């Protein structure tokens, strides 16, 4: 049995007629940049996350940059960010000329550990970026308390967390502003690059819209520096169609996660991801870990397990095998091995299993059988 890591073709086939029609409408109207399809999606996406303003962008990375740029983050400033995240989470900081300050993760949620954030704050700190990693919301209440105490901005990187909830509230509107990614493999994916910023601050939304479009308030009237971070019309059209199904697909991901827990729960050699009681996890990824209480060589065991699954035609992934402080581009920050032990542990032991809404129970059972066979041989 072949099990892909992600199957976008199944999803496309289920909504093909609607998507094709929406794309054709954009082509017929020749509204290729922004336009009605984007503005309609912005309105619907903001509503889906209980926020007032949505600004569609050319990618999640660009949205990340726009958030910090619009808040005035600049050279000489420091911004706190989790060490265990995709590197795009850091680019918003570096593109502003600021310095990322890495902080280790919570051992259960894998998100930014509030207990370690305060120790990383200096007079140069201006903001905290809470990444909702793998689709699990960060501990926003505690992070907001810290931000308020030190007069810092708190923003969200919700690239993997569409429709996730924290204390009954939607992510995206839990901070000053948030950025989302619509990379094709995301829970809500475009058919190309795409992203968005959400905020409840009308003035900030106005500023972000100007920055998105060359710093202009109206055509050829440029009030500030800016960039071309506009969403394409075709991506707005595709996302508008897919958004109608996102709740159903999210429930599908949660079904898959529940099934994984059922069939993998008796394997002592692996640690399953946890879901904190006050959140709704949307499972962009389902990351298991090799139990390092049983194995000293967790990275070797993890890599061999991945090879074993591959030999049985089961795709898997590593998210993320190199923490940010070990990336060559951040050598100048002077961090060392052992500075962020939990992030390093996750990088060495984590393995992402196939995760998409249409994954069938028999496929999940097959994955479990092959994981069990690896540890009993």
C-alpha cells in the first residue's frame, strides 16, 4: 500500500468544477492582481477568524514581514522568536534589519515557552512572535501578560494554524496582528504562493495595505516606503472556494489525529503529540517523537524509522531537523549547541507522519503496523 505524505489531487478533484469556474472568472475579467476575488476572500477569511481586517499578501513570509514592518521594527531592535520553527518565521525580523532572539520551546506543546521568554528580554526587545507550531496554538494569555508587562508587541505567526482556537477564541485576532500562509500544502492552500495578515486595528490595517502596494494610499501617491506584496487574483479565487470547505477539512484532520492516537497509543518507543486542554489543534502536521528515555541515539533511530517507512512506501517528513540557532545564516548570533535543549531534542527525534483530511483508516492502520514492526524486529 502506498501512503503519500500529502495528496492535493484528491482535494482538487472534489471541488474541481468550483475551482475551475472561479479561475475562469478571473481570467475572463482579467483581474489578475488583487481585485474582487481577493477582496471577497479577505472579507470571508477575516470573518472566519473573528477579526475585523484581512490583507491578502503574496506569501506568508511577506505577511510576516509586513506585520513587523508596520509596527516600526527596525535595525537595532530585537524580536523574540521560538528556536524550533521554519526559518521563514525569522525573515520578517531580519528583513526589518532587526535581530532575532531565540527561545526554547515548551516540552508538551512545542510552542514558545513563556517561562523562558522573560529571561530573553533586553532593553532592545520590541516584540514577541508567537508561532502556532504544527497547528497547535501558543500559550497566548501568558505571552500577552509578559508583553504587556514590558510594553512589547505580541504578534502571531499562524502559518500552520488556520481555524485553530485558544480558550474558545480563534487564532489570528489574539494579538496586535497575525500572518498566515497559503502555501499549497497548508491546511488552506492556494495554487501557488499566498498569505494574509489579520488585525483588529484599523490604522494598522491601513498602514499594511499601503506597505503591500508600494506605500501608496492611492495610485501614484506614495506616502511611505513600500513593497509589492499583493495577492494575485487567481489565488484569491481559489482560496475563496476552498475556504468554504476548511471547517470540514479541519474536522478531517482531527479525525486522522484521533485515529493515530488510537492505533499508536500502545507503542512505548514513540511519543505522540499532545493537545493542551484549552486549545483546538488543527493538525497541520502530526509529529511523533522517538522516545529518548528508551534510546540514547534518538536521531539515528528516527532516521532509520523514516527509512523503514519509506521502504514500505509510506512517505514522512522532518519538521524541522535543524533548529534556527544551528543554521549557518545565524552563526553571527553566537549561539552554541545545548543552548536550546528542547528544540534540539525535537529536531533530533521528531518525525512527521502523513496528514491530510482524506487519509483513510486502513492507511493509518498500515502506518501503525509498519511502525510497530520496526521496533519489534
